[in-house]
C-alpha cells in the first residue's frame, strides 16, 4: 500500500508554536468561532467525496460520543483533486436547534481550538486517483469539555476556505434514561402510512425548573436531518419523568416510507446484486443498476436494507484504498404522469442532500427517467425523492410510497439548558426501532 503520513517533527513544532500564539490572543480577545458557516452537513468542494463520520470501530450509525469517556469519532473522505493541501479542523458548539451557541471556544475546548489533519493515504491501482484523509477525534491536543451539538469544520489553511462540515453530538456521562416505542400513527387518517414515536425521559438527578422552556427533544429517522423533528417539548411531566406522547396530535409522526433500494458494485469483473451490466468505456468504469419502478401504491414488501446507508469495499483486489470510482447509471420508470418538479436519487450516497448530479432527466425515447454520477465501489442503499416545482421540501413518498411497517430506526436526543447556564446540554441519546 502506498501510504504517507504528515508527521514531520519540524512542521508539528512550528504549528504548535503558532497555535500557542493564537491561543494567547484568543484568551485575551475572547474571539468566538466564526458564525458565517452553515451548521448543516455541507460540502464546499465538489472534489471531496465519500464522506463518513461514525463512531470508532463502527461503519454506520449516528456520530454520538459520551463526554469524558475516551470514545472517539472517525471522519474519512476522499479528495479527487489531489493537490497539496494544508488541512485543519475545528469544533463549534451549537444549540439544540443548531444555532451557534453563546459559548466561546475556550469554554468548551481544552487545548488548541484548531488542529491539523495529518493522516492521509493514496489510492492504489485505481483508474480515478484520490487521496484518502482520516481524522480520529477528540485528541489530547483538542479535548471537548461540554456536551451538546457540535459542528466539525474542515478547511484548507484558513477557515475562510471550508471543505466540509459535519454535525456530531456529545452526550453527558450521566445520562437520562429514554424508553419508548414506535408504532403506527394514532391518527386514523395516517395509520397505514405513518409511524409515531412515543417516549418517556427519566432525568434522574437533573434539576429541571421549567421543562416547557428548557427541556427539548429531537427525533431523527435513520440519521436524516432534512426531516428531523426538533424542539419537542414534553406533554406531561412530574419530577424526574417527562412524557413525549402526543396521542393523535401528529407532532411526533414520520412517513414510514419504504425499504431502501440496493445495489452492489464491490466487483467490476461481473454483474452482482441489482447490477445488470458493467463495462470499461473511455477509460471509465461504468455500472448499470437494474431498472427501478415507481411504487407509490401497493402492499408493503419487506426487503433487508441498511436503512439508507452504504459501505465501501472491493472484492476484486485486496488492500486499502483499492476501491475505484464508478460511473453508476440509474433508470426509473413511472406508470403515471409526474407532476412539475424534479426527481433525485437520495441517501447516504448523496450525503443525505439534494445533489444536482443526482437529478433525473426524462428520456422521451425510452419513456423513463435517468441519471448517472460517480460513486466509490461498495454496497449502497438509495431511494427516489421528489421536490415539487417552487418548493424546497423533499417528498420521500411520491415515488416510494409509505408504509407503517417499514423497519426504520429513530434516534432520540434530549437537551437541557440548566438554570444559570447559557448552553444546551445533551443529557440523553437513545435509538428506537419499529417492532
């Protein structure tokens, strides 16, 4: 494996010296983190691909770690531009609803307020060359001292040149207990199509003076932020026990959607799961996914999936960084007239964002919708979403339909602003699934 690490002592010494000077300045000026960067998961450079942020030792799941526990997160991403970069990163503390908090960085970071990303390696024997970066954090040089929501910002030399941002959460060591269940919606109108998430938080030793104002919950479906329910206040309360059961008020319901579609491009030597053709044309690896059919109606049919996630792998060659990039072709057939708007491929493969490259165009010759874009070799989940003309809201049922039986995962995050403090602690994190 062709691997190189930026660990030169001189470079690190100079950087630490500069950081000490920077720290001295910060302590005296109380400079705050920049507030002109969006707190959403974003990519600012189109050559940055295949981003993953997970707990260390886990390929999928939510980026949540416990405060002072020694748990760490791992960020990986590919840079297809392969130019010389001097990558740094920092953390920015946020409120429960992802606004910048009032805290200064020196109030939640012990050590430096920025550091280098000094581990990278190169692709091996691939048609599309790339540099693979990896960051494991928190580190001894930059320790997190408060719980809550955080934004990881990766940038080239200065924060004015951001490459990407990622959300992650740090939960208190002493956690509230969260117990609940996911069932069909109690509102009879949505009973067959939506899922309701009811739960109770047992806060133990935490003193909560005004739960309606200072206690909030967020619910994520399969790790998606685009349809997250944020800012939920409890409906019932007694000392140490707070109920988030909304009966048929529909404040805690989600579209059940459908099982995600899948395909497998870990091999380019033959066809595999839902890949009908692979070839190498114009020095480009290409793969064609089996034609998909719109399924807005009909009964629910179970299909084991990764709930929208993906993982990278290569079954043709051993070793790290041998996964190549493949131009993947998608086709969708709709047996109905699509309303004015746009269709997109959606999932972790598009970074859970509406990606212009994943927009489908109508092929009038063959009467289907199609698109193609580059993906790294691996196993993928995906779905099709629709955005009506003039809207920015994702409709995830227009093509896929919705069923209450779909086995989605729901992550519950419980936040508390204690009396006398100016920030939202994350006092509980738990995951519920459809039973």
